[in-house]
C-alpha cells in the first residue's frame, strides 16, 4: 500500500473514522492541552491536520515522544493511552526493531502508533533537485556506500556509528511496512509531509521483547 503523495485516504482499519477537516484555515492553541500544543509546535499544522482527520488526537488520550523534550508519563496516563506519537526520526535509531517492539509493548491492542522517517525515494529526489546532476549522483553514491557497504564491515560500522550516532539509515515505505508487520503492527496510512514520511499504524499482535532472562 503506497499512499505517498496523496492527500488523505480512507483507512483500512474499522477503528479509524476519516473526517473532513481540510477547510479549517488555522489551528488555535487556546483551550488545547500542552501535549497538543507541543505537537503543533514541533511537527507543524499539516501533521496536526493529518492526525485530526483520523480522530487520533482530539480525545487527548495520546502520548508524545518528542525529539526536543523529555516527558514523564504515569500509570494513569498509560492506562488511558490510545495513540502513541513518536517524533524522533526512526532512521536515526540504532536499534529500529527494538524501538518498534517497545512501542508494541506500551500500546494496548488496537492502539495506534504514529511515526516518521526519511524515505529514500524522497531523499534521492531532494538531492537530485538541490544539487547539479554530477554532484547529486556522487552524493547518492556516497550515501549508498554508507548504508549498504559499511554495515557489511562490523568493525568499521561500529566505529562509524560511534563517530556519528545520528547517522541516517536508508528506509523505504515498503521496508517500513515490513518492519511494522514483523513487530505486531498493521500499516494503516502513509503520507509525505515536508520531505518526511509520516505513517499511522495499528497494533494487532503482542510482541515479546527478549531479555537475557528469557
């Protein structure tokens, strides 16, 4: 299911109801909760529109994992949790699978996980549009070496990560969907917003996190 580039799509989950809020000229902060306002400030109005069209944040029963701030959530908030929104770029996570398993563990069955990542196709298009043809292809080749060749060399890969822990790992929408499905989620919808790809997924299965005590 590749929905990139399309405005809003009917979700394939019976638990999501799509509403038409595209005519709203602006989003007012007055009367909103602090998490809602933080989401608006960090992700932007387009992302808030996107989530509101699927009724994911109006009730306030969501948790925000910010890339800029740290929040502490208590047991009562976790009990009422319906939607988890992660604004940390998934491409920059050292252990993407562990991250997804953790999201699965926190959410209740049929809960929604919203995340964002840099899709390689969007990255490639941006590079080729920004730089002259030759330089653009050189940069793409360097990126290919960084993501495809270096990971095959364990010692160099480890050193490279230590030097640059925030390095971007290439992901595509198809690969993201497979990772979600492998870790107990069903991909509901995808949309490209301001050169980042946002997705809505729903937890359908429990996934156990293996520990040394298992």
